[in-house]
C-alpha cells in the first residue's frame, strides 16, 4: 500500500512540473509570432537602472536595436530611433544594445553620436546578450508587442512602418536571421530565367515580359554595374562563371537581370549603360549628370525608404537571342519596356549643371608629390576621422575617402596633378562635407563650385 502512495505522489509531482513548464513556456530564442524569451540586458547606460528585463516594459511596444561599432548603417539610424522614442514615448520603448569590444571603442563611438545628436535612448553594452540569443549580425532589430509577443525581427524600421505596427497593422519587413538559424528564403538559380518554375518567386508575379515585377525583399538584391553584366556573374564556386554563362547562352540566349532596383536606377541602365558612375577612370564621369532629372507632376514612384524596404523597388529580367544580343540592343529594348509600364518620356539633353572643381595651389602640387613609398591599402572605416593615402592618384582620394554622397553634384579632379600623391586628411568624426573641405584646404586643395555643360537624362510626363 505504501508503495502505491509513493508512486502516486511521484507521478503527481512529475505532472505538475510538466504542466508548469507548458503554462510558463518561453522559447530559447526570439522567434516571430512566439512569446518573447525571458531576457535580461546588463550594463545599461543613460537610464535609471543598469539592468533591464523583458518584464520592465510590458504594455508597450519594445524595440531592441542591436548593433556593433563597425556597422555604419546602425549608427546612422540612431537619431531617427531617438526621435521615434520622443514622439511616441507613451506607446514604445527603444533600447539600444551595442556589442562590447576589448578596447571599449563601441561605447566611445556611441558617446560621440550621443553628444552630436543629443540622443536620449538607453544604451547597453552587453555581448552576452548577443551570444545568449545566437545573434552575430547587425543591424538586428527585435520588435515585441505590448503582450510580449515577438512581431518582427528585421534590420531597419521607418516611421511609416512604425505607425502601421501601432495601428495593429503588420508591414512587410525584411527578415534577418540568427547565426545558426535555417534561412527560409526565396531561392534563385541562374540556370533558369527569373520567375519561371518558381525560380526567385511565383510564376504569376509578372508585370510585363521582358519581365518586370515588384521586388520581393526575401530575394537577394542584385545590381549589376553595367547593362552588359548578368546575374550569372554573381554565381560563386563550382562551375566557372564563364563556363556557366557559355552553357546558358548556348541554350537560352543572353540575359540581363537586376533585382531590387529603384525606378531611378532602372532608367540609368538603358540610357547610360550603367547605374554607378564612379570617379575612378569612368569615361562618363563629369560628362553626365549623375542622376536623372525629374520633371513630372507626381514623383512618388521614385521615392524609396531604405535599402531593406521593398517600397518602389522592382526586379527586371531581359532575355535576348544570342545572335542579336548587344549592349545597344539591351538598352533599346529596356527603354521601350520602361516607357510601356511607367509611362514617362525619357530624353538626353545638354544642360549647364553645377559641379565641384577640385583644384590645387602650386605649392601643393609640389608638397603632395609622392615620396615613392609602397601604395597604402584602402583607408577603410575609421572612428578618428584621420585618413592617410600614400602613392595613389588624386581620383583614389575622391573614390576612397571623400563623401561624394554629400556633394550636390560631381567632384571633378582639375588639380593638374598627373602623378601620385601622399596626403593625410583629418576630417574629424563624424565627418561632414564642410569638415572635408577644411581638411582638403589644409593640404592646399580647394573645392570650387562651378558650372559646365553635361548630358542630362530628363524624365517627364508624356
């Protein structure tokens, strides 16, 4: 009889334990549409406590923004997230979580941004959080709703998407993955044309043929530099790239494909033959205005949020018989395709356009002349704002260091310096266009705003 009571007690205890585990289930990792795991974030700065748990913000939307010091895009979005926090403070809580490093550069970098942009976000420096939840990439943004359910794991979030979340809508966000999480992505193989036999998406997703479709953000974005290039050139390993291209052309014809491009970039391919006019030896640089000029009543279709958003991005695939394939033929066919769908009139016109002339004082031409040391490697990222370039031409300075995206027009080398140079620039950090101009002037180089006749691609209403 005693043995029976003992067995009953043990079974009852086991049943209670199992029931307790199920009723308080918390997953091991953050998973979309699952309860958030029980997490703790340590070493919190600029907040009332140094430790935050998942229970602290129940009833609010929580955004855990994970970053590391080498992710420039992560740092650039901090002011935007800070503004979200201030604007929707009664509904949301953003927490910035930086990956710690041995020499503390992550914290120093954050403090520079905090001072420059007056950030008020709490920021933790907790590598253990990354390791515990198998996170090894950035940007990595975890979105948790007021009930504690994970609603998204993505890279970035804009205000429109945030408003949708707060309104109970769930925008389409690109998913990012844990380090060891199986990737459930739309697959693509270059052996078949895009969007046939479910290659890269549903067969029914065509908008027109030569194929134009809205971009599915689960498909890896691919932007060939020129219209002569193909997505085939991106295939890694195994059969050689040239062999795969030859085999494809022999059976299918020649093909050009671009995935995830905004409308502006789509128009650049068929009129310029390329989508990125670089400073380094590009024959179009300084002769062609770098972006199409819009003369349309409604320009909303040209607006994009960020690289990770599918808004107003398209995929295009063009297959031609090999015997008629050429650069000019691809450009002509694509011009007609874009006009048929988007309806804009495109024309190339000569116009006087502004540009920045990079000029050198006579003393600088002598002072900057290289001493002949071995050429320096690419400067790469720096948190000091100091760049050193040794034994490279002037265009290398513009290409590797100068913030071309900050200039309102191309920067053209008119220094008259033919040989290579040695130069050290201290632009400060974070750098601005004015700080680069100052750093150049300290080396005898001047940026002067001028005008010249350039070829301009003009898009207008029909």
